[in-house]
């Protein structure tokens, strides 16, 4: 794993829950310098535990035993205080607002050992390695459709997109949303929830429409033994 440089942020407080989740973000700012300045500014009110630059350099902003302020209003599998239950990693990328682009190979090559180390130490299971858009589908799109979830999934670090023996269960739209909520998503805004699911598991078509492919993918995820909840 790359050497980690300490660059402390004042934006943290005490955890109220044990760590069970890892949340991946993109910085969504014009460049890495601007993003890191914001994450370290007391006035911004935001932070993360780590930042991974495009060249693979890793900064540690907040100690893992503290609660960084990266998730905002969010929800996953019944957890509302996601900040307390998670480690947050910001990945430098301009995001959809400033010219979203694929993540450089050196950046992902540095990110994966960091994720693997965090997951191992905290015993975080694959369904709890999530993107910001998974936990806040109404507000967020990161790390976005270009993020290579497949690389993490091949190493057992995240849920894989099901590809074998797919079967459309022919749920009604309401049935699909109930299943999506069971898997982990906040479905209060149904279309946004569907788009978030697609962004993660069917990124080639983000239309918010519940179709046979979406139903089959979700069924495959629910049938994966690893998708079982902690509770």
C-alpha cells in the first residue's frame, strides 16, 4: 500500500456507532488542491478519513476512530447516522459538475489496497462497501458510473454485478422498490433510488425505469449469501 501522508482536518467528532461501513466518494471539485483545502477548512464543515489523489498519493485527514463528516443526510440498511458507522474515502475527480472522467489507473491501484486494509481491519462485509449515491440517492451521484466497482468486486471487497443465471422475477414496480429497500436503499424518491441502483449495478443505462434487467440484477444480489444483513 502507498505511504499515507497525514494532513489533519479539524472537522470530526466522536463516533456513536461501531464501524460497519465504508463509503466511497469523488471530490467533485475542479482539482485536488481545491478539494483538499475544503476538506481541511474548519469553515466548510466537511471532511473524510482519507483522500486518494489522481497520482495515487493518499492523505489521512481524520483518524479512523473519529467520526468524519462525509456522508451528510444519508441512510443504508436502517442506519441513519452513516458518519458514525463508516470510514469515508474521497477520490479526487472533478465529478459531474466539472467534467467527470474515468479514474486514472494509478489512483485505483492505490485505492484498492487501502480499501482492502480497512475492510480487513474493521471486518466490513461487501454489502456495506457503498458509494455516496447508494446512501444518498436523492442528493448524490458519486463516485459515479465510471467508478470501477468490478475491480473491487473481483477481490471480494464489494458486491459484484450478477451476470450468471439471471432471471426476471416479474415483480411489480412496488415489489421492486420493496426489494430494493430490503437490499439497503432509501426508496422515498423511487426514481432517484432506481437511478442510484443503476449507477452502481447497470451503469450503461441510467434511465430510472424498472425493467427486466434491473429486476434480475436485484434478485441476483438478494440471492447472494453475502447480502444478508448484520441484524
